[in-house]
C-alpha cells in the first residue's frame, strides 16, 4: 500500500455507524461496522467514530489519508457544521459535530447529509457514473433526497436543499413526521408501508398479513413486500400506492430538473419490482418532459453502500463546502 492514497467515508445513521477506507477509484479497502450507540449519548457515538477512523489509519499505515467525509442522517447546517435536526440522533440538535470531530482527530473533516452523500456515491461509481447529473430519492424508514447538478451537490442556502421526501403530493393527506400533511414520505417510506398495512389489518382487510406479522412478532415493510410478491391483494395495493406516490414526486422532479437520471435507493428500493410498474405509469401520465426525453429512472446500483462511498468521495471534490460555491 506504500505511496498509495485513500479517503475515509463515514455513514452515521441512527442504527448503524459504518466507517470505510476507500481507494481513489471508489473501491473499498477496509471497513468497520458498528452499532450507533444512540442511547449512550453523542459523546460515546463520536468517540466510537473517531476511534474507528484512527484504527483504519493504523491498518493502512504507509498509505496517505487524503481526507475524511461524514454522511449524517439529519438536516445539516453546513456553515457551522452542526446537525440542525435529526429524528435518528436525538440530543444532537445544534451540536457542533464537525468541530468536535476535527478537534479530536486534529484534521479537517467534511460533513454532509447522508442522502446527499448517497446521491454523490451513485454519481461517482454507481447508477450515475455516466450521467452529467442526477436526482436520487433514498427511500428508507423515511425518504431523503439528493440533487447532483453538473457534478456537484445542490446545497441551497444552508445545505438543506434536496429534502425530496417532504414534497407534498396530497394537500390533505396523511400527517408526516415533519408536521406537513401529505408528504411523499407519508406514502412511500418503510414507516408508511407498515402504517398502511397496520390500518388494513385493523379493519380486518388482510387476515393473511395479520397472521404473518403475528408469526414473526412484528410487522415490517419487508413482510408486506413478500406478501405482495405472493399475490396478497392488500399488500399489492400498498406497493402500488408506494409506486404511484414516488411516481408523482418523480414527475414533478423531472419537470423541474430535466436531468438524465433519477435513482431510487434505500431499503425500500429492494422492492423495486413490486412498485416500479405503478411508478413508471404515473410518471408517464404526469410528465410531458419524461414522455419527450430519454430520462432514465433506475434503482440504486450501490444499495446500502451508496452513502458510505459518497462520504468517501467528499474529499475528492474540489470545493465541496457551501461557502466555496
Ligand atoms: Zn414531511
């Protein structure tokens, strides 16, 4: 490894804390996977994170560490390096996480929203490798988003741009965690899927789904997906709702951006075959730009690694911070 260089990417989520050393070509060299000990407090989480980075440096002694990028689940204020709000990291509001980590590691780190990092990862070595720009919706428990224009993350004024999951698709719709009614997240995220399934079970519409959830001791989006694949009507309806909802959101995005590629990632994207037909039909119906162009809509090609790779790419960007834009 002598004379070679690498960057470190960190994916700091509410459940998993992953740290990886990545080559300049976007290949994993070393990985460390930990649980995010959220309940132990942020001091513990930041200590774990910094210890893991130091451990990777030890393992790769002789190679040059070219930079550290950290993707965080939450709304980031890029100007002061704080987590403004994160449902996944309670107690982190307005905590100057960047300065704290920089002080401990005595080096510069680049902070980014995890969904923006995922979009960047797909652009670097994923579905968007050959695309000039892309827009990605990361559909997990909730829905995050990232917009890459001309090879750079679109940050907006404070770094909060790209909150695609909170696009309103039904003005009088279901209540979203953000306080708004009818966000796409309230119809297509994993939480929405289990909420819709639980509602169907409550009114006795899906005994099959109820039995399955009982047997497994919990109701998850994955169970709903498996049942949809087995032909359960209620489960299929739910995934059609997921597809239609994402389709409405994507039609809006396509009309706004006219980008060559839109990527659907996150855990729910594993159910692509169950929701994609409804999604495509909705987009075709609603977007003249889509019908008149060669726009591509594809599932993520990096899966759960998109955010980690994108975080590792941050140091490679010439001037990634908002203030240099
Ligand atoms: Zn919302």
